[in-house]
C-alpha cells in the first residue's frame, strides 16, 4: 500500500492548525481514570483525522489514544495496516499555555512502523519519516548531528516521574550530564533529539501512540535507542515501554554503560 508523506501532511497539518491552535490555552481540562489530562481539542482532533484517514484509505484501521483500552487492543490485533494516533501529545502543556505540544501519527504494518509524522503547529515544524525516504524536517532531509561530546558535556532530556526510584536518585546525586531538561511531549522529545536539540534521552514509561512516530524519525535520522531492558523501543504492544537514546554511537555506548544496560 503506497502512502506518501505529503498526503499525510495534507491531512495532519491543516487539522492541527484549525483544531488545536485556536483552542491553545483556551480549553478546560478533564482527567481520565489514569490521571492524565484530556480536552475537547484532543477529541475533536482525533475524530477529524480518523474520518479523513479512513475515507482516503478504507483498507486501514484507526487506533487513537482517546479510545477505550479494549477497543485499542482489538484494533492493534488487526491484520490490516493500523494508524496509531495521538491527537495532542503534551496536553498539560497545551492547557497551561506552554508552547510545547504536537500531534503524532504512525502507520504500523505487521511488526514495524513504516511511516511517522509529528507536527508542531506552534513552530510550524513537521517531522516525518518513512522507511523508503528517511527522515525529514519540513520536507528537507534530517540527520542527527554527531555531537563530539563526552557524556559529562551533554544535555539530557530526562523524565524523572516514571523512573525507578533508585535510578532517579542516582541521576540526581551522581549527575552524568552537564544539563537536564523535561519538556512534556514524548513525540517532540524524539524529534528534537533528531534535530540535535539535546543529546541524551531517558523515559521510564510511554505509550505506543507517544513514541511510535517520533522514534521512527529519530531512528531514520541516525540516532540510537533501546529500552532499559536492552530491547528495541518499538514493539507492537499497548504495554508502556521505557526509552533510552543518544544522538551518536559513542554517546549511546557511554550512556547505556552508565545506566548498566545490556543490549540484546
């Protein structure tokens, strides 16, 4: 099934501009059972994109973050290609008026992600990747720049909240990098790493719709990643996955060694 990145941009970019930006910092939040935030923007965006994708490619199925877990599991088990969509990654930022959020779309075929698109409407940056075309930023080739840094000189994008307590304490008391950030959008974290806006990454638990597209962008841009268990980040499951990454091989080796990861 041939699907171009440009055809997906024609769906995702206008939707984000028209459904997300007008509601930015102007919507009320609700809390889901797991404590995460959802807004009217999430729901409207998901409904619009699902409708357009299935109209254009009726032989696919659509899995969105704002669906019930049982429905997500049923769809993920489908033999047809599966769209995996996060309508608004960084909802807490979006509600608070913090301009770090995006919309993220991946296409799963069998055991791999074949297409990924992450769009930041505030900066009008569209990160895209396909296994036949590589990684792109606003339609220009994107490759992770070699850092030339030692581990202690780097900036790490670190989400402490979902890490094991002992590891979180070690990161604070035995600091391995020069600087640390936590921005609040997994999909954009991966893409900013791909663009060289950080050097290391660590997240204890993110969902399929959070990481599928962004991890593909980072991977095809030349970055290195694994889980805390030394496995590939992507696997076709709804179970949350940990993520460890670095922008070049020397840093990846040093970072995984510091974390005590044995690669499989």
